[in-house]
């Protein structure tokens, strides 16, 4: 069954808790799968390409590449637990000092911590990675921070005569803006919370996929 309205998309994200942008987990829905190809890039209210930004801007879900290079939406109420699992409750400073985070990722995180929500073009320029040969390093650093649980995509900024630019924010800041203060969980508590949330709505194969990615107890 295909969906045509933004509100239907919101309900799916709330139901499945973790909802990929494109096909990711086996036997698990994704935005590109539940919508018609003809609905995309119309710039109408029914355009799923716009929904992906709207749902993040409205604080309904965290949006980012949390599983490798594939983008997903995570219900905002569950994201703090997922973030705890991804970060392992380690700070950016600790990771960098231990040699477990790239210099580019550390620099980008520092800029976002100081400036808050920042569009990608400005962020890349301020990070000193705006040269053509630096694009790969910049993109890799963004993926590193998203899959590590440290930043999220928060929207897009219109650019004259070019594609819109993604905006990023630290996950800590985004969580506070959407949920306020949340209780700090241990990694094991977070894994239990995520498992309980997605278990009832995932197929066996989908749950096994997410369990492997997040280190959850298997069924």
C-alpha cells in the first residue's frame, strides 16, 4: 500500500520507530518503497523529498545517516536511546584524544557546537574543507559524526541557482530543542529500550538487522 500524505509518513515513523529513507533492512518499509515514483521532486506538499526535511524540522524524528551511509528517520522519543548506543556514552573529546575520531570530524563538531544549526556549504567553508579535493574528506567526516551519534540533519538552506544545502546540528543540541532534558541512560539500558520499542513492529529479519547494527539482544 502506497502513501500520499505527509501525515501518513509521520504515522509510519511513529509506528516503526526506525524508518529508513531507502531500502535498508530486509522486510522493513522505507520512504522510497511506500511512495510512488511520480510523487518525488514535484515541490508539492505531497512530495516525499520535502517530507524528509519537514519531519526533522518539526522534531518528529531525527534524520541522518545513522547506519553507514544510508539515511534513516528515528522517532524523536527513541533517538536519545539510539544515540547512547551509537556514541557508547563517549564524548567527542574522548574519542579524538584516543585517536578514534578523524581531525576533520572533530573540527566540524567543534564548529557545530559553537554555532548551532549550520548549513553544509558554510560548515564546509569554516572547516577549511571547501576545496574540490577536500569533498571526499568532508563527506566522510559528516558520515562519521552521524553514524557515531554526534550530529543530525536538521533541514535544508535554499541556495541561489543551485541545489539546497543540508543543515546540521549536534545531536545534544537537537535533543534539547525537541525533548528538553532527558535522562542519561547506560548503554545497556538504551539497548533494552530500543529492543522493546522495535521488537513488536519488526519482522524477524528486520529485527536481526537492527540488532546486529546496534548490538541488541537477539530474539
